[in-house]
C-alpha cells in the first residue's frame, strides 16, 4: 500500500536518521515522508534535509514544506478558500499537521501515518510493516464493562495503573481489559504504543516524574481491536489510518483562551472519538498495540501542560459521553462527519459558559471547513 508518513516540527528533523534506515532495512519503497514546517521551524531544517537526503528530497520521497511553500500550495489548490484554510490550519500549532494530511491525499496515499518527531522506530523492528499488517491480520477484540478501553494496561511500566491521556477522568478505575472474541470488523486505524515515555496526562507525569515503560507485559497479544461499541483514546504520535477516513479525521481546532488558559491537548483525543463513532456506524473498528516506538520525549513543562489540559478535563467527560451516546446514521465517512459536526454544534449551543461556547463554535466552524477541503482530492 502506498504510504505517507506525516509530521510537523519546530525542530531540525533529525528523526530521519532513524526512520529512513529502518524503512530501507525492511524493504519499504513506496513511502513518502512529509515534514510540515511552522513559523518557528529553524531555516536550517531545509538545508539539513537537502544536504543529508538530497536524492530522497529530489525524487519526492522526503518532502520538507516551509511556510512559503505551504502558502503557495494553498493558493494553487484552494484559491477561493485561503482564509478558511488559514483558520482551520493555523500556524504556531500542531494543527499544521492537517496540511500534511491533505498533501498525502493529493499523492493518492492508501495509508497515512501520523508521527511526532520524538517518536523513533525501535532498532531492528519493522515499524512500517507492523502498522500495515494491522489492517489485515487476525486479532482478538478487547472488552471493558464501561466500554472505554485503556491501552496502557498493555505496557510494562514502572508505575501502575496508569491511564492514557484523554481517558475520561470520571471513568478511571471503572474499566477492565478483557481479551474477547476474534475481530470480524475492518480495521481502519491502528495506534502504536511506546517505550520509555507513555502518553499520559500532565498530572500523571507530575505525580510520577520517573514514569517509563518497556514494551508490553507478558501475556498480552501484539494488537487488539476494539469490541463493537467500545472506544479508546487515540493520539497522533504513532498512528496509521486508511486515507478513506480522512474526510472524518481532522486534528481538531483548539487555539482558544478559556478562563485565561489556552485549551489544548484534546485535539487528537476528540478527533479519535468522533472517528470511532462513525466507524462503529459503518461496521469498522480501530486497533492498538504494535508497532512500539521509542518515545524520546521533547522537553515539556508539565505545569504548563496541566494548565492547557485543565479546561479540557471537565469538557472531555461531557464530549466523550455525547459522542458515544449520539444517534448516528450515515452512508460513509464524510456523511458521518457532517452529521457528527451538526450534532456537536447542537449539543454545545447554549449549554456552556460563553467563553466555552465561543471555543466550540470556532471548533465546529473549522470542522465544517475540513470536510470541504478533502473534497479537493478524490479518494
């Protein structure tokens, strides 16, 4: 399957030193790596890519997009919608990654893999092959009485229990991890897990500053699919998905001040929940487990992370419940996204403090822009 790996970065993209040898080691050739720059990305990033990977750059296998190149591409492909694109895919934001998704769609990629630049392939492990195999290999489903699965149960970590970032706080300690029946649904998304630093909330990192993980615990399968009607937090650190779902998978707009704090770090979580709700209606599912990456986490200020998560903690419970309980009937992923956007709009209207209401109106506006942007390229 033709694959595009997408990331955005404000660092020099040295992660290529791990990914390109890994792809070559396991014979993966039909792969593009799309690096989306931002206003804070060092200018030397382009020269690093060109000087070290000139052949790959010139044949399009490694693409570094600086701000000027992105603006030219937007002007060419969306000449009448440049303001909409600027709103839905803002600068100085991880939301720039959505640009890379659109570019991957233009390249007619079958599979898109979103990574963070601090997630590196494990040495001598077929990172891409394991992602691709998840879309077709047999695996069991996992069941939890509260229908919310915590993938971090799989991890061999030095603290337990720990919950993945985005797991609803009201559901902590209400879950189980039960190996259930063989999966019979089509997997459309696979989230790989992490060695070293698992993806947890800021308050978990504050409580356990030495938190680390080392592969999966004994007795667990390599991958699990969700049991029908079940959900899990999904992030964008090490996640592969079929391009056909992209009209329903937008890294959600945040970028709003609520009670003097910027809300953030729930963009990928809510995007994943919306996608899972649509997949459920269409008879598809998501999986998680392998491939693991070595998460060599970029420097974080956890007190700042907690401030940006604070508003989202309470909202996460409400939005997750709304998404799971929504009555949705749809024909395909785009239709499902349009209807979920409308449902979210109705749910948030007049139900929250005015500042929160402004945030949700902006988010819904960006969602409506997104599903029109994906129309530009045939799926």
